C-alpha cells in the first residue's frame, strides 16, 4: 500500500450502523478503520492524531451534532453521511464542503468511499502507464499524465541550481530531523548515492515525494536529488562499460486485486516506476504466507534490459545493499509491459527496459514549444503540473522558480503564475501578473499576443465582456501578422474567445461562426485529437443549448467527454465542466434524475481539485437549483440560488451577468413556484437594473429580463401592463437580431398569449403563427418549441369556436411531445388538458373527463409537485361534471382543487379565486344561491387585493353576484350589483360595447322583474342602440334585445309597440335562418299573439298557421307547445266561421 494511502484512516461514527458485515466491508478497503459511538471520544481521537487524514462516516441523525465541530479540523479529509432517506439535509454540503455525499444504502456508500480512496491511491501509485501506440503520433502539448511528469522531472532537477542557497533551503526545511546535523558535517556530492541507500529518512522522503508527485518537496531537496542523479549516472557509465550482456533482474511487490487488474489491462504499454527501483539479480522466494498477506496478490517483476541498446536512454547502476549486490534503476526508467503469466503459483510480470520514455519527452517538449516558443524545460514542467489541476503545487513551484532562476525566464514564469491564479479563481492576482508581463514585452510580439489573450479570458470570467472582446481582437490582430499561416492554433484560440463573447451577448450565429472557424483550424493542426478540440466542441455545445438544440448539443458534449477521458482517465476539471453542461441539457429535457446524477459527479470532481472552494462550484449549485426547481423543491432551489449569490459576492462578482441569471431564477421560482408575485417582481427588477447599469448594450439579455417581468404581470392577469414589457422586449430584439432569431419567436408567443387573454384572438393568432414559422425554420416541425406553438394556436382556435381545427393542433402537439420525451411529461399533460377543454365545450363531457384524467395521472405520477396544474385539472373535471348535473361529484373535485391551492399558495393567489368562482357556479346550478353568492364574494375579496377597484374582472364577478341575487328574488341588491359593474365599464372601458350592452340588458331585465317597465325599456333601448351601432344587423345579441323589448311591451299591453319589435326580429331571422328553423316559428307565434291582442284575428290566424307549419318540421318543439298552438288555431278558426 502506498505511503499516502497508509495515512488515511476510516472512522465510522454511528450508533446504528456498526454491523459486523459492515465492519468487514470497510476492512476490505483498508486496515486502518476505527469505529466510534460517542461524540466526545470520536473528537478526542481525531484531535490527538494531527498528522493523519481521516475519512469520516456518520449517520444523518448525528450530522447536525458533529458537523459544527469538524469544520475546523484539518485532519478531516472528507465526510460521508449515511441516511435512511434523502431529505433537505442532503444539501448540507452548502455549509460543509468536506461532505462528499449522502447515501441511503450501504452499497452506494461503500462505492463512494472506495472511489475517494482510489483517487488518493492514484495520486500515490508507485507506477504510471502510457499508451505509446495510441499517443506517440498525436500532439502531446496538453497531455498531463504522471508518466510525462516523472520523465520530465529528471531533466528539470538537473537544470535547477544546486548552489549554496539550494543547500541552505534543504538544511532549513529538515533542521529538526535526526540526520541533518550529520548531513551538514559530512555530506559530499559524490556520496549522494550512499546517503540515499544508507539513510532511511532520506530514502523514505524521496520515494514518498516521487510517489505523491510532491513537487514542492522535491524542489526543496533538489540540491541532494541532483547530486543523487549524477552519482547514479556516474555509476551507470562505469557499469555499462564493464557489462555488455542482457541484464535480468527481479523485484517483488504486493498488489491489490484492483491494481493487479490494471497491470493486466495495460499489457503492451509503457510504464514508469515513480521511485528509484531496487532489483535483485536472483529470483526471490515467495512463501505461501506472503501470498496471503492482506488478501493482496504477490507478484514478481522480471525485468530484462539490453545494456548496450539502452545505455544512453536508461540509467541504472549496481549497488550493494545489505551485503547483496543489486541493481538500482533511475525513477525515469521506461519499461515495456510485455506479458503477465503464472508460474509455480506466482504471478510473473515481464518487463523490458526501453528508450521510448526519452523519445516521448522529446516529442512533448517539441509539441509544447511549437505552440509556446522559447519556454525552458523547468517552465514547461510547471505548466504540466498546472495541467494536472495541481494548482497549489504549480504555484509554489513557479514562486520558487521565480526567485531561483535565470532573469530571461522571469516573464515566462510570471505569465505561468498568472495562469495558475486564473485557474484557482484568483482573477485579480492573475491580472497583476499578466500586466507585469505585458509591460516587459515589446508591442505586437508573440508573447504579448499570448498575454493579451489571457487578460481577455480573465476579463471574460469577470463578466467584462466588452473589454475582453477588445483584448481578444488585439491578440488576433497580432497573431495574424506573426503567423505566416492563418491556420495556427493561437489564431483558433482568439477566434474561439471572440465567439464566446458573442455567446454571452446571445448572438448565437456569430458565436457559432467563430467557434467553427476555430474548430476547423484545430482539427487540421492537431489531427482531430487534442484537448483544445474537446474544449472547442464543448463550447459549440454551449451555444446549441441556448438555441434549444439539445440533442445536437449533447452529441457535441459526448465528443468532448470522450477526448477528455482519454487525456485524463483519472478525472479532471474539464470533465467537471462537461458533466455540468450535460446535466443542464438533461434538465432542459426534463430528465431531472439523470441531470442531478451528472451535476453531482461534477461537484465530486470539483471538490477533489478545489478543496477550499471555487467559483466553478457556484455553477454546479446553480444547476442543482435548476434541477430541484424542476423537481418542485422550490424552497431548496431558492436556498441554492441564494448560496450562489453569496459565492459570487465572495469572488467580487456581485455585478456579474451570472447574477442577473440567478436573480431571474429566484424571481421565476417566486412567480411560478410559490405565486409570490411581488417578491418575484422585485428580483426581476433588480436584475433589470443591473443590466441597465453594467450591460446597457446587451439588448438580448435586457429583452429576456423584460419578458420575465411581462410573464409575472401576465400571471397576475395585468395583461395591459405585461403587453407593454413584451412589446418593449420585441422592439429590442428586432434591432439586435435577425428576423428569424428564436428569441424573437419566444417574445412573439408571449405577445400572442396576452392578446388572446385580452380577447384579441385574430391578432393573437397572427403573432403565434409568426412564432411558429420561426420555430419551424430554426428547428423543425418536430421540435418541442413547435409543439408549444401548436398548443398556443390551438387555444386561440378554440376561443374562436373552431373546435375541430383546435383539437387537431393539440393532437399534433401531443404526438411531437410523445416522440420528444422518453416518458410521460407535464407538457403532454398540458396538451391533454387542452383537448379535454375542447371536448367539454362540445358537450362531450365524458370524453373531456377522460382526457383530464389522463393528464391528472401524468401529473400525479411524474410531476406531483405541480400543484397548480393538478388543481387546474381537478377544477376542469369538476366543471365537466357540473355540466352533466353531477353536482356533488363536481363540488368534490372543486374542493380538492381549492384545498391544494390553499395549502401550497398564498391566500391571495388568483387561482384560489378561480376555485371560489367555480364552486359558486355549482351551487348556482343546484339552486343554492346563498352559498353561490358567498363563494363569489370570497372571489371578489381576492380580486379587490389584486386589482384596482375599476378592473374589468371585478365588474364581471359583480355580474355573477347580481345574477345569483336575482334568482333569490333579491332584486334591489341584484340591481345595485349590476349597476356597479356597468359603471366600471362605462367609466373605464367605454369601448367595450358588447359588455356594456350586456349589463344594460341585464339591468333592464331586473327592472322588468320588478315591474318597473319604463326603466326596463330605458335600459333595453340603450342596449339596443349600442348593439345596432357596433354589431351587424343580424347579430344574435340584437335579436335578444328586440325580444326583451317586445316582452316588456306586451307586459304593458302595448301590443303595437311589441309588434314592431317582433316584426324586426322576424325579418332578421327570415333573412338569415333556414325556412324551417324553430326560431322563425317562435317569431311567427309571437307576431300572431300581438295581432290577436290587437283583435286582428284573421292576420293572427295566418301567422299562427305559418308557425304551425314550421313547428311540424322541428323535432325540438315540445308536444305541449304544439298542442297549445293547435288549440289557438282551432279557436280562432271556429270564431271566424
């Protein structure tokens, strides 16, 4: 087991998860396991072992008690929490970054512990592999494998100074060690090999530093290590001069099953040992006891070396250790793993010493200098450490190098320190180093272009995109002058950076143009395989996500991931970025569980490489916030977003564009999730203010923010106010984008929805069709956005009474959604709801209820947190049952809807008012008018809070109250209610002629019921005048008013006047209705009645007989009406005779 891993101790602290089976499983991971059951004892144990590292396993029930004590303990490396079920405490990692995860079963907990141990084990492996066959022909400039590190270390150590200063550094660092006084007195450079072999501390120190790639410690002991390498080389030269045969030696080692499998899988590849390897001439004996040690697998390395062929590439020498002659191989010796086989119950691993390691280092240096001219080997080594995400190590190395190296390299070192700080998230410090370098560089030089580009990247990270763009343009201009070919990778870097600024500006076409130019250059230069290609591809994927092209974006991310995984088989921060983005795609595709898994993988990687936190973790938390919102956990999503805002401020990014996004996300949750519209509006307006101050030219973002505010006002049914914001957004987008931009389609749809809510359906239809055309062009007619447009248009067609056409639109939308989503989805439920609405309007209530119940099943099964949508479906079912006169069942569904709304939303929530309205309708249908009025008044109370007193919705509910009161015979109260509704419309909505005329007619009817005929006629006449001016002459509303006027005149016995109104009705109907229509028959009957009362019996008889002819053809005329008419005709005929 490696030295570092041997310092890791597992502590299982729990009173309820310490079974014997669990203990055995932990012992399979490591022998260093401690079980604790008491808090005091556990803390004392940890505090007493200051030099160890602990993995702590605790149960959820103990987490809140023990975590506050652990935060300051350096010994705690990571924490695993076992819980019976996941709850909100799962996100305690917001407070305690050492928490790796929460686990509901022992298998996943065990796997996570093993993964973390494996990560540490990989850092401290004694060996490292390299696939020579696959990578020897590829560009190695961005490879960061431990194999290259150990190979290059040899060159670096020999180039570093071994002067008196280096010696004093070593002496000071180990001044407390037992050997240091003797070392100080007796050490001579020529004796370095003997010191290494005979001083256990030194040998342990060097071997551990090599295994753990502890560059800082290796730099500190460079004085001795350089001497050691030179001594070994001297001995090597002596050995190869006197020995020409093939050398065969042996080395015994114990391997875990996992490590043994790695050797099996890497047969045929190159390998280096990250240590000075001591081997025996004779094959050692392996006893059976040795073979059972720690359940590990004993192996015997059989190493063959052709001395003459490898003498210039491999360094080894004969040594005497414990009175036995042995061979010591230099740590940079390259082996070829030939084969593995079993012999006499012992596994033999055959390896040959080869020269390929030195060849690969030459290629690595050549490839790196082809991109970054004049870099010294020590500087390149520091860049390699940085590429391994070992930023603290890289920083310490470069800081030492800056104090200890040649003056001519200072600019390169400072530049690298800037890059290290950039990766660590310390952008201010990075900029300081870049500025220092830039001030020392000639204008328009190769190096100045690199620094300008890096400054641009820092500015981009800080959200200063306009400044970043200028720096990238300057860098590109210099690079085009310097490089004879425009296909140079540095030009690709500048193009990519320019594209990313366009992406932040939401100029997707421009962004893709730059990014694809960059990709073509890189694919040509690097032959389609390089880290920069992977990053370029991932960046293209970012743009495609924002364009809504999720499948295409996911393909690009998979391509990037496959390259990253070959470069970095043991995790890398680039993989975390990719997982994060892939998780975002899956979130947008409503695959929330899969999305969460990927983002959590990203966080695990980030915690490995950013143990003290980093702004990139804020991106992960933001993504989890999105996902938890999608899962309906609004409170947790809000908490996560608030945490992101705090992190942004910590990194001095309070005015960053990302904060605009977070503020809008918070507003969105308040609006859509919690129905707290004022809180939502406050956050959206804060975001808008930030944009106006810091990003005033970013019209795309400003338009999105205006749309958010419009959405909020739309939800509050403040349609006119919302429309103002939507139109403002559209005006911005028209000047910012081309006419076919998808963002314009979104705004067109929003305007269409508002216009439809305002009953301007024809205009609304035009907006939605324009949006649909863009979606079809931009995506396809099978895209989910196209399905949304189909549903929007279907709703309008339904309101226009075109039910068949509307149903077809919703049906097609549902078909697209079924193809797009892998399983039932809330969007599908929405389509089913619309289809149910249509069937309900057609009187097909059973069919409607079937659609509603399908939608309800989807919501309750897959989106049980969508309380508002579930309540809407329940209410719709109740409405259909009400139409079927199943009043008790209808009321039960409406009550369920109300209960959900009252439980999950504020008392003033508008949909609670809707519930009261529908419940009032049911009680109205049941003749329980007192209860109906109570419900309508509850609805009115909510409206009074949301709307000004003159709002049309208040007038409408007053009319419902007036109707119920009139049915109770409370005519005076009814009259007052209708009159108040009328006054609202006359004063504030004078152009709504239809509604004003309707209220006038209803008031006239109340006056008629109260036998106040003169006042009734006055209101009826006003209604008729409005309708005759604003409607066509054959409009049904005009016929209604004429009929009411005739009725009141008959009640006054003014049959001549009544006859005038009835004749008007008849002529309109005769012109527009079929000759056998029942309404014609009724008109003829009423005319006959008037003539009869006017004692013009012959004319009356003629009209009665004409009515009888029509009645005979109408199946809808009742038997009683026919009998009554026949009786009248018979009586008048008898009188005439």
